[in-house]
C-alpha cells in the first residue's frame, strides 16, 4: 500500500502541467502513487504526462485514469478516490506545484496524530503581477478535533482543499465525495470533511503553491457559475443533516452557507454577467438564502461580521445598491471569502 495517493485532474493543462508533474516526482517521500485523471480536454495534456512518465525512472508511480465524458474536476477527483490505494489521499491541481517535502511532512504529521485530516499553509503565487502571499488557516492544536475547535474552524477556514491530506479510510467510511457541480465543489467537499473529522494535524508552513494565471478554469467567465455554487452548498447542507450534525453546528453551518454560498454566489454572478440584474440578487439568491437559512438575521456570526451583514441586508432590501458594491468589488478583483 502506498503511503500517499496524489490525485491530479487533467483538462487543457498542456502549457503548465509539466512543472506540476516535476514537483510531484521530486517528492522526498518515495512511497507515493500519482493518479492522473483525464477529463477529456481538447489539447495533448495527457500525452505530455505519459511522455514524461516514459522517461522517468519511477514511472511505476504513474497511474492513468479517465472520466467517461468531460465532467469537471470534482467528478475527476472522485474517479481518483475510487481508484486510490494509498493510506492517505492528496489532491493537486495541474496548474499548481508543491514543495519537495509536501507529502512527507504532511504524512508524518498525520500518522503521528492518527489524523483524519492533516493540513499545511498555502502560498499564492500571482503570475499577473509577480507577487506572492501566504494564506493561513486559523491556528489550532493538533490531535482531538473537539466541538470547540470544530466551531472555530468551520467559521474561519480558508477554502484551499489541496493543502490537506485525507485518510483514505476516513473518506470511504463517511462516503465523502465531491459534488458533480463545477464551482465550489472543492469548498463543499472540504466543509463536509471538516464537519465529520475527529482527529487533525496542522503544519504551520506553506508547502502548496497556488498559481494565479491570466487564464484558468477558476477565472473563466461562466454565467451559470453562481448557480453551481449554490448547488455545491446544497450538497453540504444535505450532508450535515444526514450525519445528524446540522443542529449541533447550526450557527456555524448557517454562517458558512451565508458566506461561502449566498454571498460568494452574488459576487460570482456579478463578475460573470455582462449586464447583471438586481432582480436576480433578490429573486434567486436571496430566495435561496431564505429557503435554506430562514432565520439568517439572528445568526450570531453574521451579527459580528459587518461586511457580510451589510451586504446581506443590501441584497435583501436594496439590490441596486448591492449590485453597485459588487460591481466595484469585481473591478478591484477582490479575492473570494
């Protein structure tokens, strides 16, 4: 059994996938497998990876899988989860890269604490302007992931699921899979994992490099993207209820929906629509909030968050004002919450 299975969805990544592959074949932890999942792009990305593997001394590490049809990165990752044989599972996007000790450091931290999840920090490399910055999760002690830690983390975590190792048996036992949506499927998956995890390990070091390019799947204009975000977090809400954890963490789960589904969907709608309509903010997005979190106004986390509270109020009562503010934010390329 490999120690770590690394799953890499591949879709139209020819221009940048080889540096990603090189960072994975250069890992200090040798006992890993690399699962490349072809999601049927239109370029020769997979051919490039296969050519690299043929000339690599450890080519047995490489495994090649595929989706049945182009289905998006979430479905591709699910194909990888089903085929993975490692003790732990990692996900790396084809346009990113990892430090040489990414797998080893996280694996040692995870096994030392018998953790369901182990995570590190992330370094965001912006190729548009040459800048870099570290994105840090809330600082929390490794070991038992008790109720107090759960509540703190669920309301503050950074949505970069690729910085985590996931114990494969933990994923299987809890039927943890990505939604088949194409936006926020990663945030929804991570939220589900965090909700049911019992032991954790934290590494306060940026080992994963998230690369911002001028063109990528995450920056591609898509007028349906906001609906995909809502759908992803509908899955999360359903999972929480199926696990009988919704009532236990209601305040935290509701705030997570407000922040990462409702407000991010509003921001995404404005950023992806040439002529956004304030009625959509009220009739679709706010309606979804009322359906899923009817008592949103009393949420204690929302009450403490001035920006989130103000934007929610504007969308509900002054959608044109909300539209103006969201347009301004989109022009400033504000990062997602």
